């Protein structure tokens, strides 16, 4: 924790930040390895230039004291949080804070009582401080991500093995989730889109039964330890429908183009443009309906986002998805998704499972 706090304070100094306020959530979890129970009672970790302290509801204090020695300024329901917050601000030397960072995922009323306790500070979200640090994974974090990616590979193969005529999407998903659990991972999400359902990028896995000739899109993730996995692959039961081979080949070329564009120093929008350009040139631009990728860390979706407008400059250690797709309503969808970590010479793919279509006779 101390090394991360030191890095945060360096970022604070570089960006003229006097105070960072984090609510219970993934920013706090990244920094401390835990977060207090997130409910409606104002709870914040306040990080000043030299000291840090909690604003803590009394009902949660004892449990949190078992996990940290950070000083706590507690309040109870009879009195309210205002005086405890003022005490915490004084302890951290932040009562005159002029420029602060607010956790963008924090409850709005937490942020409001903080702003009301200070004298009209300017504020920003965590992009230049904790957000910037979270985007870059170290080798210990990489090891966890890699382990999860390989579990994801095996869960995907279990899903492929469950595909047969008459089986429902939910039944395939159940097999996948059971595999995650068998390897000590918690299932995080499971999209099984068969036939025309695959044309909905975020299809809700349902009761549709797989039919001969169906394309089956599977997008899954599990979590073992700190970080999750995320991957999308394609399967076909029997003979592929008309146009499938062409569309799959275009999406594969788009993946490769994005991989080639992803280098340290390149803006995220250039990676998106590389993938989108391939699909547009092939005549399917209107059918690529989402961004090319998202960061992956404690949150399944976090910065950097690989979008058409993002000017985030990619750097070594950043972990993100590359997942172009083409979605033909009433027919099928094709998405191929890899999670990569950016190295000095380009992206390293975490999965070891081929992107080729899994054909089932």
C-alpha cells in the first residue's frame, strides 16, 4: 500500500492536487486491497499531501480497523458526518484545499458534502492520478491476468464442447460457469448468442435452442483473485451460413490491424481507426456498432477506452481489449476479442486460444 500511496502523492504534486477523496469502490480497492461496505452512509478515504484518513460510519469502523491502521474519523446516525468530515480534513491538512480529485464512481451526495465542507475548490476526476496509475499493470498484476486468461481459454473450450443441436444458450452458459468455478474462479459474465441472437453485441443469454447451421458467439469472463478475464470466440454447428466466412475474415483482419497499430506513444483513437478502417473498407462500417476496446483491471471495463475519440496515449503496461465486430441483424454476429498487455514492441495477447472458428459437425 505504501508504495502505491507514494506514487499517488507524486501524481498529486505533478498535477497540483491538494486532496483526493475516494469512496468505497475499485479505486480504493486498488490502493488498499479492500474497501469498506458501500452503503448510503458517507464514507471516504481522504488523501492529503502528507497524511490520509477515513471518514467512517461508526457501524463499519470495527471491521475496517481489522484491515488497516489508517486513522478514522467516525460518525454515527444520531449526529451525522459533517463534524467528522471537518476533523478528517483538518487531520490531513486539507481544510484549505484549492484543487481536489473526486472519485468519479463515488455516490454524488458524498461528493456534495465534501464540496460543501471546502471553500469552492476546483475539482477533477481521477484520470491524471489514480486512474493513470491503474492503467499501467506491473508484472505481479500481469501474472494474475495471465492466469485468468488461461482459465478463460479452458472455460471457452468447455462451452464449445457443450454445443449441440437442441441445447439452450443458458445450458451452454451453465457449463462455462461451472468450469470457472471448478478452477476457483467466480463467473463474471457469460454471453452466448446463437444464430440471430449473436447480432446483438450484449445479448442476454436465454432459452433459444441451438439449431443446425447456427453461428454461436461466446463472450465470457471469470475472476480468480484480483483481476478478471474477458474473451470472445466463435463457433458454428454444422455448415456455416452464407457470408459467414467473409465476415469472419474481415473481423480477423481488423483485429490484426489494431494489433499492428497498438504501440507505446500511439493515441487510443488510432487503434480504433485501424480496426474500423478495415471493416469500413470492406463495406460493413455501419455494422461495427461499438468501440474497438476497453481497459481491463479490477473493473472489467476501465480506462483506457479504445474509441474513435480517445486521445489517451498508450503506454507500456496498459491492458485493454481489442474486439472489433460485425453484426448482421436477423442472421448472425461475429466478434473476436483479445485482451492484450502493451509491451515496448507492441501488444502481447494473454489468451492462448486460437481465434479460428470452432466447427462442430
